[in-house]
C-alpha cells in the first residue's frame, strides 16, 4: 500500500537549514566575495549623449516637397546602419585608442566593433502625434574625454550622412524626374506626330468638315437634278428634231418620186404604141418566115435586123426616160435643202449638248460618290481622332504633372544644397561626463550574494532531500506506518562518540573555511577570465 509524501512544516525546513547553515553560508561568502572583488576591478563606464532635432525647411511647404515622418524614420534607420558599420566605427577605435585591453588580449576587431555598437544607443523622440521631432545619440566609454569625443563624432557623422543622403536622394530624384519628363515628352511628341499625320492623311474627312461636306453634297444633288432635267429636255428636243428631219427627208423623197411621176413615161406615148405594134408585126412575120425558111436565110436575117432595130429604138426611149429622171433627181439632190441642213445642224448641236450634259452628270455623280465616301469615313475618322485626342490629353496631363513635380524637386534639391531644406541639427552637443553610469556595483554584489546563497541551498539540498523520503522523526513513523507512536528512544552515544563528534564538526568547518578561502581567488580568476561581468559594464 502506497503512502503519500509527508509535507514538512516551515519550522522543520528552518531546522534543516540551521543544521546545514555552514554549507549555505560558506558558498555564499565565497561567491559574494569573488564577485565583489571582480566587480570592484571593473572599469568605470561613462556616458555622453547629444540631442539632434529635425530642422524644418525654411521654405514654404507649397514650394518644396516636405519629408514625411515615415520617410524620415526610414532615412534615420538607413543612416544608423551606415554610421554603425565597421567602415565608420573602426577609424574611431583607432583614433581614440578605444578598447585597448581587448586589443592587447588579441581580440579580433569584429568583437570590438560589436561591443562599440552595443555601447551606441539611439533613442527617437516623438511628439504626442507620434511624429519624429528628434533623437538622442549616446555612447558609453571608459574614458570621459574619449566618450565625449566619440559622441560628438557620431553626431557629426549622423548629420553628414543625412546631408549627403539628402543631397544624393535629391540628385537621384532630380535625375529620375528629368528622365521621366523626357520620356513622357517623347511620348507626347510621338502622339502629336501621329495625330498630325492622321489629320493630313484624312484631310477633308475630319469631323469638323462634316457640315461643309453635307452642304457640298446638297449642292451636288441640286446640280444633279438640274443636269438630269436638262438632259431630258435636250433628249426631247433631239427627238423632236429627228422627227422633223424625218419628215423633211420624207418630203424630199416624195419630191424625187414626184419627179419620176411627172416625167412622161415613153410607154404612154403614141410613138411607143406604134413601136409595140410594129414589134409585134415583125415578130409574127419572123415566126412565119422561120417556119418556112432557114434562120440563115437572107430574108429571115433582114427581118431579124429590122426587129432588133425596133427593140433598140424602144430600149433607147426607156434609157432616155430614165436618164431624164436621173438628171432631175441629181439636180434635186444637188439643190441644197436648207430646212434639212438646219435640222441636221440642230440635231448635231443637240447631240453634242446632250453628251456634254451627260459628261457633267457623270462628273457630278462621281463627285457625289466621293463625297458620300468621305462622309461615310467621317465616323471612323472621328473615332480614331477622338482616341488620339484622349491619348494626347492623358499624356499632356501626365506631362504637366511631371513638370510641376520636376520644378518642386529641383527647388528641393537647390534648397538641400543650400542647407535650406528639412534636415537635422545638433541642439545639445555632447558634454564630458563626470559621474560613471556603470557598472552598478552594489547591484552586482547583491546578485553575487544571491547566487552564492542559491548555491549553498542547492548543496544543502543534495544532502537533505534524500532524507526527506526516509523515516527520520516520530512524525515520519506515525505518518508512514499509520500507527501511533507510544515511546521514542533518543540517540544513544558512547562517551568516545560524545567527545569526537564536536571535534569532527569543527574539523569539517575548518576544512570548509579553507576551501572557501582557496575558492575565492579561484572563482575571481575564473570570472575575470570568462569576462562574465563585462556585459554589465555597457
């Protein structure tokens, strides 16, 4: 059956401590003494500080750009990194012979630079609105004179770095804005050239010419109507002249036909009738003779000759009649027909006028087609020109804004160069410290005493804690057995044990004192060698 651990009373713990008092006191004395000796040997540390405030610009904020709190904080952080870099701190170490002990020990420069960084402290001062209005730079060193000099040099380095950074940033910003202005100006000129080329290419089709084009189209429409009416009138006149000319020509043909009718036809004359009778008689006689005689008979041949002469005479009369008709027709044909000539002339003139009017109508229709094409291209040109105008307006607004920014940046750069812009300046210069700020010797000694007491309690616990789990007193016996204690027998010592036990305790105490006396310098040397308390110096 398991039994719970018996909790001891404060009085029992006090008796245990009293029993092991020397095991607690001697380590405390050894540790506290060695710590006190080491702390006493620590060098005094002095602190010198300087106050740097943010100096506002002497020019109005509307003329030159002002530095925002965020930009100032970032700039100070960047400056702090530059000032606390090895390239900045190492010259100060050599100039003021800082950390001589560490250098004599052969410590690397990186360790001394880290120590110096830890000794430099920058505290930013803010107003109620969390606006940075200044900062303190403090430096801790072992010599008052060099501490003051280092603090002053750090302040100068801060101001120089801020001034250099501001001028460099202003120059970079000025160069950047000039490049931006040049780039935007080139873009603006390119857009303007494209706009001018588009207007030259679409000259006559631009939106502002639409009203003029509509007016021209209306005039051409009216001209087209007039030309169509004139061509119709001329075609009607041509038709009338053609009709008149046909009538006149018909009359001329009728006149020539009347000439043939009015000329006496020989077939209607008595001579023609006599010749017909004679021809008929001769043909009858010739047929009768051929029935009786041969064709080569002289009488037959004579009769044939007589018949041929009659036919020839008849043909001559017909030829003469036709010749007379032909001569009359030629005379009529050679006779000028003034009316027909006049009509033909009018017809030619009318035809020429019709052709001229038709050419004018074709040219008019061509102009109308060109104007319609130009009017149809106006919306597209308006859209493209509007896009170019909007692009130009956007680029122009950007260019104007960049010019304003360029002017402000240029003024800000000039102000920074002439120390008229916002910056930082020293208000409270570094002073030579008189009273050391470290180390806190009494605090460190108290810490050593506390550590010694803790070590003594720990050693006492090593001896006494195992006994707490065993039966040592009547209370332990009653607790762990669950039985009442009827009688207790005290420890029985022999006369020799009674005499040797105090002597043994005195010898152990003497040995503890000797060990304590020996451990004090050993602990001190160990603490000095490990430089444990050096971190409390800064």
